[in-house]
């Protein structure tokens, strides 16, 4: 009797496996028919190269080839050295950048870098005025359109449309000159002091980002928006791209910088997850 049972058992298992496989196929077909949203990954980062845009007083990106080619042992090998300032290309401003006791890059909690995000599009105004400063009205207009307040814990991305000019330094930041004298020639949009203060006092956000070289506009002398936001441990992402590919609401962001101990900033790979 036991011998018969062991002969029958494999057939029972194979029958169950067929049923499970058929059910899985049916589940997949059902999901397709019911229109389950597809996930799309949108890269919000510029690549690092000799074209990368840096602040006019910062050291630019350098890539030196250590070795590239076939070795004498018969295999291919490639390795480089690179050097860069913290603040250039798509990067993060850690709170310590403008707040004496603020968090450094390695101290920023991951919950501020990963989570629900919104996009506020001010490109119509910004593209016609390179010195445009994003106003409280721009933020409340988004709330009125979406019929909701900026959600607590949001990552707020500001679209000015200026990323379309990257890496043309003259169009993107107003000048291709370098050094201290070039600072006064910078022209690009940013967040106004009043709007930064409103976000801190009236809303609760985890981080903020913009598709220009700085969260403050180009002609800023005192970097008020930096000071206001970073003093509240709200990190800023700068030189973003592809914001035009994002909806205004209902997506997530993953923004992971190079984890530099005691760093005031770092290169950033930032990605949006959009459900279509």
C-alpha cells in the first residue's frame, strides 16, 4: 500500500503545479485586462563629464584614465581616477552647507531622500525671465489646481524649464566665465526668500529640488532660501533634469548622494518612479 502511495505522490504534485501555473497565467492576463498601472523610472540626473556645469568658483570635474585596454595577461581592463567639487552637476546641498550645526551628507536621514514627491511647474514665467523668483502664489496655485495642500513629508521639485539649456553655460547660468568676478553675471531662476519661509512655516516638506544651478536665483547675494531651508535640515537638490517628464503629483523620488563623511554636498543620482 505504501509503495502505491509513493508512486501516486509525484503525479499529485505535478497536478498541483499545473493548476498553480495555470492560475498564475490567469492572474497575469487578468492584470493586463484590468489595466494595472505600469511603473516608469525617470532619471533626473545629468551625467558627469568635461561638460558638467559647476558654480563659477568651484573646481570642475576631471576624469583621468589609469588603464584602458588589453592587459599582458590577455583580459580587458579599464579604470579611472576622478576629482570633483562637492557642488556641481546634479548634486545635493546638505544642511551644513549653510547651517553651522546642520547635518552633513552622511547624516541626512534616508526618509528625507526617498518618498512621495510633487512637481511645481513655473516654466512659463521662468523662461521669460531668467531672474524669476518663485513666489508663494506659484506654490498655492499648485494646491488650487490639485485641490490639496502640499502633502506633509513631500519632496518638492521645482521646474523652471532651464534644464533644456544644459550644458550651455551662457544660456543655463548667464555666463561661461570663471572666478569671483563671474558671480555677478549669473542669471537663472530660483526660489524667493518669501516662498522658502512659507514652505518652512506653513508646510512640512522633506526635501526640495530645482532644475537650475542653485535653489537661490542667480543674482542672490545672501542666499536667503539656502539659509532658511538648510537651517531646518531640508536638503536641496540642484541641477536636475527631465522634470518635464513628471506629472504634477503622485510619484516617488529616490535621491541617493555619494555618502561623503562631513560633506557639505555630493554628486547625486536621483530617480523618479512614476505610475502610468
